[in-house]
């Protein structure tokens, strides 16, 4: 009896901790993205078939065409390269 209670209690604490971490990350995601400098934006999404979509995504200055499907996301082609910075 005590073993199952300990198991349930430790599982509950673990799941509660994960929930707290998820809420903190959701609350501070904009600050974290700004701090770590990952710049990305979805420019457009086109439905090709009921199971597949094409997305034009900008990631750190590169424009990438991605295929979105049931199996995941595939980068199909880099459309533009990032601009060279001259100082």
C-alpha cells in the first residue's frame, strides 16, 4: 500500500513540475527568443492536399520552403540566403 502511494505521489509531483515549467516557458517565451536571438516567422502556408501543406518560413534571414505533413516537417529548399553584413 505504501509503495503504490509513494509511486502516485512522486508521479504527481513530477507531472506538476513539468506543468509549472511549461507555464513559465509560455509566459517568458518572447523574452527567451529575444535573448537567444532566434528570429523566425511563418510568411505563408498553402494547403496542397488534405494531408500536406507548404509553408514559406523565414529563419535568421533565410527564406525556406518547408513541407508539412503527417510525418513531420521537411525543409525542401532554401529560397534566399541571408544577406552579408558589412561593417
